[in-house]
C-alpha cells in the first residue's frame, strides 16, 4: 500500500511538471522564418500573399506543437520508467 501511495504522489508531481514544460510559445517567428516567408511571397500581392503567409505560419505552429508534445511524452516515459525501477516493479 505504501508503494502505491508513493507512486501516486510521484505521478501527480510529474504530471504537474510536464504541464509547465509544455508552455513553449510556438507562435514566435525567428529571422530564418521571416527570411523564408519573404522569399515565398516575393512577387505576390494581396490575398495570395496573405494566404501563403498564413499557411506557412500554420504549418510552423503545427510542427512546433508536435515536437513539444513528443518531447513531453519522452520526458514522461523516462520519468515513469525510472519510477518503476525505483519502486521495484
């Protein structure tokens, strides 16, 4: 019973820390992204330019979110495996 209580509190603590870890701003553009956007919209005007920019921004946000989710899953898996070893499961 004691091992279960320790495991429960440890998992609760880990779940709280992974939420704070996942707070990365994926909407920021870096200079490389801005340069790529400039080349992608070179010669385009109006709605076509806006469509290209919004599509590229959306793709970057999706990729960043997926990367951060994968990192969080890896961290949680490592912590869970370490906890299993410590508890003797």
